[in-house]
C-alpha cells in the first residue's frame, strides 16, 4: 500500500470570506452533525491554499468540525478531488475507465506526457501543469475526457489536447472548450 506523506507547510487559517462561507455551509447540516460538512470545507480549504491541502489545513477543518485529524485525513486521501501536495496552475485529470480508453484516452495521455515532459503525478518545471489519473469523470458519452481544474474537455485526441495545452500556456482559454 502506498502512503501519502504530508508536505511541511506554514500555518493555515481560513480567511474572513471563507469563514463566512463556512458558517453558511454549517447551517445546512444538523447542528449535532457538523462533520457532515467535511467535503465542502475541504474544498474551500483546497481552493484557498492554491489547489492543495496541507497538514495545517486538514487540522483546521478537523477543529472546526470537531473531528479527529485522522478522520479528515482519511477522507482527503479517499477522494481523488483532494490533493495533498502542491499542483500546477492547471491540474489535468485523466479519466481511466473503459469508455475513455476505448475512444483513445491512452493516446491523449501519452501526447500530454510527451508534450509536457512529465509523467503522472508530476508537475512541469514551470509549475503550469500537473498530470493525475482518476477513475471516472462521468462524461462517457463524450470520451475521451480530461478535467482541467473545474472544467471538462471532451472528445479529445492527441492533436486537440496538445493545442489545448498550448492555449492554456498562452493564457488563451477562450475557444478551448
């Protein structure tokens, strides 16, 4: 079994805006079960912390929700949407299920690796791109699919994904979807 080591990090605290958002979220759950809000709070922490969850962010979520740190850590390591190490500006998540594979996901993934010069779970030297495999993105009808940050890019092939990468590198995200 492969264990993820937590990065050494500075002290994390939620900013004022995010604390207000957390208060709103907690109102949606029974006051006797604040732990039910763990997923949205982890998402807020990750977004505030540039796309990853450091140990002190996990600890802050645990304190707010009156949970043991280990429970929060277990949840963060179970779901592929949470990152326990820094990611690039663009996090590319490659769907690895059968529909994407049948429609050419291997070619799309290989084109990205070759074009960027990195492998899975690696970040380019310029900090722009991180590659990650996920089990399913739930968009089988438009396979192959890659999720980049919060957006889906569908019906990709090896040429269109390289064009997409170059558009992102230039900051031109119009017309890439």
